[in-house]
């Protein structure tokens, strides 16, 4: 699978799944399709006891969506049907993975990249990198679980601050806020994640699965809450501000947002 957009290796019961489109590992339609297939296979693989998710290269775990895909999706009104619904399904496979999961942030995690990372049970981040939910700067909203899963980790006040302003948050701050579990030196996220995964493989698999189930039982409404964001995202993508935000991003200009909110 070395030429694929998602690679997978399993060693000593630890599966390392890598988003393999450096330098930014953006979530294209095809990368999401491949990730979905790999996750489904590993969930049923008895040889896999822990999943580690990381990105190729050293700049980004995942920089979010490929904005170059947006103009055609917006023009055709297919953002939710062709992209976000399936992306939500795929990220949900990580959130509901029946075994422990660890995100190894080897670089920045923006937008959908952060939304994917918070689907994991544990997040290990490298020092000096940032996380962000910058969708507001495109005139749209986080639409792959972020409003629910990031809020669940941070609480409403800090999650709203991240989504309102869209500014990068240093992982050191993210650690103090409780968004990530550990910050490690540059180049050591995957090594640390592997070490933690190895420890987890030595613990009782049934008990670990039951811990996950017990935790998840407290948030039974999450799936419906996440689905409820899709119509909101569809409305955002249909707005003049979304068209302006995407145009400005691709043209490397500052956007000029001026539309009044719909009532």
C-alpha cells in the first residue's frame, strides 16, 4: 500500500495508520474513501489490539479539507452529499473503533484534521505545533464532528472561542486546556504513541473495550448531535460568505465578508 493515500502496518498487535499525502495530508474525497476501508478492515482484525493514527512527513498530521475541491462542490450543491456525510461516517468509525485509539500529531492539525484527531481516545502532540478550527475564516463551520467532539473535550466556552475566531492554538495551550493528553519533543509523537500502544496491548482487551463502552454510554446523543450539524453546514456552504472565503483562500487574499445572517 506504499503508493496509497492511507497506509497501514501492523506489528505486535499495534496498527499504525498513516495519512499519506504529505506535506499537509489533506482530507480529499479519495483519502477519506481509503481511510474508511482501512478502518473497517482493522476493526474486525483480531491481530489488531490498538490503533495509532498519524500523518506522513513532519509538517502536518492533517491540515483539514482540500479547499481546491470546494468550488465544484459548492457550485453543484453537493458539499454535504458528496463530502461531509461520508467524512462524518468515516470519522465516526474512529470514534466508535472497538479498541483503544491514539492520535500521534506529528505536525499541525487544522479543521478536519483536528476533528479526526479528537475521535481518538488519546492525543499525543509534538511541541511547537498548532491545532485549529479555522473554518470560520472560509465563511463555513466545522462539519465533521468538531462542534460536538471538541466541545466534549474542552467545554463550551473554550470550544466556542476556537470556532468563533479560528486562530491556531499552540499544543502547549491545548494540553493545559485538556484537548491533548501529552506534548512531546519534535519527532517523537509516533514513538511515544507506539510506546503507549505497546503498554495497552499488555492489558486485558475485554476490559479496555468495556472501559470505552462505559465512557461512550454517557454520550449516546453525540451521533444525532453530529448529524444535526450537516444541515447547518449545508446552509453555510450555500452562503455568499462561503463563496468569498474559498475564493480569497485560493487567491491568497484577505476575504471580504459582508453578508447579513439569514433569519
